[in-house]
C-alpha cells in the first residue's frame, strides 16, 4: 500500500520551490507514494498543472502571514485523508504544518529547506520558533550541502539535491548569437542589479545584444527604473513570470545566475540541462554544481567588473561556450536528474514510516 504524503507549501506561484514540487511529484512511483498538495494563499497558477497530472490539490486559504487558523483546517485534512507524512516547504508552511501535526497526532513531519539564510529575517521571533520546530521534525531535507550546514541541530538530516527532468529540458543547438538570459524572481537575493550594471558595460561594444529577464517579484518596478537610468530599456526585456522557460532558454546565447546567495538553484540546473553555457555567482550551493572552466564559469558575487568581463569572454569565444554547454548538460544528467531526486525521496519516506 503506498505511503500517503501531503506536501504543504506556502503558495503555488511560479517560483523555484513551487516548480520543483510540480516537476518531482509525477516522478514518484505511485505504488510507493500517493502524493497530495495543500497551499495557503495566492492565485496558484501551478495548481492546474498538478491537477492535470492527477495530483489532488487543497487550498487552505490564509489571508495573512503566520495566521494560525489554517492549522486547524490542515489538521482536519491530515485526519480525513489518513496522511502518513506531512512534507512542508518554506518557512510559513513549516510553522503551520508543525502546529497541525501536533493537533492531528498521527503523521510524520518532514521539512525541505530550499535556501540558505532562512533565519536571517527581520522578524526576530521567527528564529527561536523555527529552531524549536527543526529539532522536533522527523527529518530535514536540504537541497544542498551548503543548506545542510545550517541545520546541525536537526534530528535527521538528508541532502537531496534538486533535480531536473532531462528529457523535458532536452539540449538544444546553441545559437551563434542570442540574448543573455536570466531566469529568477525579481528579489534582492537574485542579483539583478549587478547583472544590469554589467550588461550596461557591454552594451556599447555589442550594439545588437539584448538582455532578457524572466521572472516577477517585488523589485520589478525598481529594476525597470534602473534599466532606464542605464539607458537599457530598448535592450533589457522584462518578460514577467514565465510558466515554461524552455522557449526563453532555447534562444539564449548564455544564461547568467548572478545570485548573492543561493541554496542550489533550479533555474541553473534547467539551463545546463538544455545545453546553455552558464555564468553564475561563486556562492553556497552553486559551488556544488559548477566546476569553473569545466561545466560553467563562476564569478565573485556582486562583482560587476568580473561579471562583465566573463560575459564578454563567452560572447567572443563561442567555442568555449559550446564546450561548457556540452559539459554542463552531462553534469546535470549524471548528478541532478529528477529521477535521482524522486528515488531518494521514496527511500526516505520508506525508512521513516518503517521506523515509526
């Protein structure tokens, strides 16, 4: 009989953790795992995709952050569906999920940590609350070793790297020319300011070159205003949220991941899987993916000059770009496939339920 696992996430908008959930759940063996999803708020554009793949979705509807009332609804859902494991994603879901499990009494509790620096937040009360929860869950999953280093207090800690559907993100011929692409939510973490500044230095030298930013977020207006100040509005395209990034990646001459910090980076893996040469910041989980000069190029985070110089190098040396693209694809297939991720989740669920 399959283990009944309810994945509980803050929202189902187009973001890295959310897209990863949509990708991995259909790859779990239905004979071993029966998956359902619950979420708190938002328009949930990814809910329809989950339903199309045969996964039941439960909106719990929270109107403000850390509202405790959805915990009661979640506890009733756990009991009604006879859930074996509640698997939470993102900090708000972690807290409400913990309260719900305490009320329902029966399910095991697993929490995936998708990023570094979860505890460096302005709400001071969050750190002791989340630390208490992390010591009481049945397992913490970290998406990279860098993330795992922040949870030595977890009773059980597993590193399960993000995975990519390498058939879906199949390699495409690298165009001789094309836009520089960045796929990321428009937040401070993702380093778009640095990328815009670096691109502005290249613009006079490459008059036909364009920059495409795929993603939405709280910095949308600010980044557009910065592009205007840099004289880039006809050169920098803000695409907004893109549910399927493959057409954007397919036309890219390179993909840049200028994050200031990063747990691992699903967009990075997807770009590499499609055979795109990647330039990324030398931070956290990204170091676990890229060996610079072999399957991508790393630059110091926040260094405008170095990023501009490295982009210039790839634009001028397309043979190097081709080599990096080929090696990057091979790296993802070998170490970061969605099948590997799914099998590791299945094994974890099995060992947890057997031990309970």
